[in-house]
């Protein structure tokens, strides 16, 4: 295995030239030059609707097929089951409406209090529309570990929606343990992998559906869903009469944004080149993400221990397995004030609930949340030092 060279990585991100220390990656990463160049080049290329007759048609078709393969390599999925959409939220609403067509009064769906609302509200609203019952899986506010799922499952459970990693706290539920419970109940397992995919190797087949957002891992703004093609074949989404009924295209409304899909492929290729090795693209991706995970975990441990040593700081969430994401508050300040004072010093660490309204309320933080510091592959030790020193100054 190679090594993770953070300074070489940083040189690939033009946005860092502004000089800020970016801890805002969980809301969307910075973009490497190669991705921006790919998007721009695609937009000025000769393109048409997908087909195999003209060069413009063939280029559009190749961009889509290449992007499906790239995401399949990243997620360990079948490219024939990769669905593109405007966002994870849009895809989840679409699939909630489609899946709920078979739900009846008395059926049950399980959502968690740990999730981003994009993996909660679509299911709650779909259940309300069909008369299904919503069951909520809580978590321990001290450890941020999920409660036991088993007591919530029954032969009426139709779907369980769980995050692969909390975008607020970084908590990584044990999906490998949860998946058999869900499947033994005869339910579908819907996994929000938006926050996790940027930080660690993933296997989308742990869920029946696995979703992520390329703009969290250096790519353009779009959403991706991965599922088994055979499962997608059983679902009948609402669509236009003349639009294709082929999987996965039957789930993609309108013409796909070719430039964004090309940028997504470039982002995946960028990840594969972060220092890992292997004989296949999938192997290089896993190897690179393992390097990245180890690098980020060292920085996270350093940042966490130093923030914890400041008397005025309260840290939230202490799960055993998590991403490099910290949520904290500073005594004597509203969290929005802390974020503003950090911004004055060129430190981008925003405050809020970040659409994770359920966990924020469950922690007693209400709808305003706290300050979130998320590490990224371009975060270096100097960034961590700047954040710690700024918080220390606030606390003195």
C-alpha cells in the first residue's frame, strides 16, 4: 500500500488558495481542478440525446455508461443498478412514493433518530399517505450508538431506513449486524451513505438501496442510488408514457446532466489516485479510501482530544466507530456566534442542525444544533491547530 500525501492532495484544490481552513466538508467538499476541467470540457463538447448513430449521441451514451461503472466501482455495486438523480433527497422521495404503492394500513416502516431528515421525512410522509405506522429507533445521547433494532421489527415491517454515518455526529451504525435483522423480517433496507462514502470504503450491497452524493466527495451536485437490477425491475415508478421502461433508466426523469456525470467519473478517478494500489479500479479505490480513513482518524483523534481538554467546550457523540466529524459547543456563546468568530479568522466550521433535525433535538440541542467540524482529505495539521487555537482564545 502507498502513502497518503496530504500536501500533494491540497495542491489539486484551487479553492484552498483562498486561505481558509475548511471544516465544512460534510456540507459539500471542495473540488479538485481535474473535476472542474472535466465538467467544463464536457459542456463544450458536441453532445446530443443518447444514441449510437452520431458521434454526439455516442459521446453522451458513453458518459452515462462510464459514470455508472465508476460509481459501481466506488460502491461495490452492479453498474446496471446505478440510478442518477438531482440529489439524494430527490431520489429518496421518488423511491418512497414508488415503494409506498404496495403499503397498506397496518404496515410498518422504521426510521431512526440518528438520520438526516432526507432519510426520515420521505418515509414518514409516505406512511401517512398510506396509513402505515412509523416506528422510531432511538440512540443513546451519551454514546450516540443506536438502540436495539430487533424489538421494532415484525412481519408487518416493510422498510427500515438507517444512515451509514450520521452527518451530525459521525456515528457509524453497524450495518453488517442490522442487515440480517431487516432481511429476516422480510423488509427492505434503505441506507443513506451520503456522509460515509467520502471517508471510508463502502459496500453498497449491505443494503437493498444505498445512496450517496458525489458533491460530498469532490464531485458535482447530483445524487446516486445503487440497488440490485433485479430489485429495480420489480418497481414501477411514475414516469412519462414515451420514456423508456428499461432499468435503471426508468427511474431517471428527463435527460441526464452529462457534464455532471462526467465530473462524477473524474471524482471517482481522483479518489482512486489518492495513494492506494491494486489491480482493479475497485481495489485501488478501496486501498485509497483505507489510506484516507487512517489519515483522517489520526487528525480527528488529535482534534478531539485537544478540544476535550478545553473546559468551556462540550463535545457531542462518542461512538466507537465514526467518521472524522465533531459536534461541539462553547460555554457562554450561541453556536452561531462561535461559527461567526471562527469565520473571522478564516476557519470555516459552520453551526446548525444540518438537516439532521431528529438527532439535534434528541441531544437537547433543538433546531439550532451546534458547531460542526468535519475533516476532509485536504485537511492538514495546520488546519487543526488553527481551529484549536481559535477555540482556546474564545474560551479564555
